């Protein structure tokens, strides 16, 4: 009988601790103001350190590393939460380009452009899980050339 109570008692101690740690990852004050504010106000797209937000240029048939940078309402770049928050890229038309996540970099994507020149848009997603569907930014123009 005591064997069954020990795991139950242990779970009573561990469950609240695990819940507290999960909630500590993101506070309820993500939009600010204050030190917990990290809900982005806007996003920008970068290729090789160059801001390509006004028109993301992708070479036809090639793979391009695209980095998303998120900015807070006060225009400061959010740099502290990439390991715990995610991004996504959704191209329209979908055949325009295919994004592949970069291992250990939730805000970087290897984007393979279609083989033929064309134009379209991309939406940027942001969130607490891999779906990155809590916030969206864009659409941003894309040109495959």
C-alpha cells in the first residue's frame, strides 16, 4: 500500500512545480510594458544581413537562407526568446517557394524558390509552438528571378 502512495505523493509535489516552470516560460504580460514584454509588433525579413522586407528576392531554383527578425512596439529587436518561440513562412502561391526550418534556429529558414521567375507574397507567423500561428505579419512581396 505504501508503494502506491509514494508515487501519488511524489506526483503531488512534482506536478505543481512542473506547471509553475511551464508558466514561467511566458508570463501573462507578453505585450508589455515591462520586462516580460516580448510579443512582437512587427517582423522583418533578412538575407545575408540585408533587410529584404520591402521585396524578398529569391534566385530561381536556388536555396536562400532567410532570417526573420521580430521587433517590439518600441522598435527594439527581440533577441532573447528564439529558443522558446517559433516562426513560420507561408508563401502565396504555395508553389512560389518552399521553406525548410534551420535546426536550432526557430527564426531562420532555408527557402527553395521555384525554378521559373514569378511573384507572390509571404506571411510570417509567430508563436509558442512549431505552428507559429498566434501572430501573423505581412503579406510581404516576393520576387523569384
